[in-house]
C-alpha cells in the first residue's frame, strides 16, 4: 500500500505544481491562467505532499509489541 501512496502522491504533487506554475504564467497554458489556478494547484500539491508523507513515514508498531516481534 505504501508504494502506491508514494507513486500517487508524487503524481498528484507534480500535477499541482504544474497547475500552479501555469497559473503564475511560468509554464505555457491555454486557459489555466490566474490566481484561481495558482490556488487550486497549490492545494492539490499540498494533498500530494501529504500522500507522499504517508507513503514514506515509518510504520507504527502496535502498542505492546516490540520490533523483534516482526
């Protein structure tokens, strides 16, 4: 599950960054210009960053178990 979260998170993060940069007139775009696209792209990039974080964070062990139990 973690590799899937990581891959999806990277894709969502990059998509959000591209949309934000298109909104800021840094990358070429046809209609994706202006503050709305900067905000939308930034929000999507934050969601992607959260998914990446979930994919790379260390697994939590159950209470009362030790690392040797695995």
